[in-house]
């Protein structure tokens, strides 16, 4: 997957971008030029990174979601 041709072929097959910037020119234009997949440099500063929640909160969220899914 680290070879440019391999990751580009995988991206083309699944229609999803990859993080290998050197492979970007090898990705189909319909994927490569889609601003929803490859965010432009002027948009990057406005994005935020979510921080991990404490383990207890994560457990509570998982248990709550599992209860909702199973109807309990």
C-alpha cells in the first residue's frame, strides 16, 4: 500500500481518497478533484481536530448506543 501505484489503484477501485500525497496525481480526476474528498489548503485552517473523550465517557457512549440499537 505504500507504493504509489498500489494505493492509487486502491483509491480508484473504492472511490475514496488516500493519505499518500505523492500518489494523488495517479488517482482518477473524479476523486482527486472532488473538494469533499481532498480538502483545499484554504479550508484546512478552519477544520478542527476532535479530542478523545475520557475512557469512562467512551464506555458510557458505547453502552448507551448499544442499548438504543438493541432496543433495551
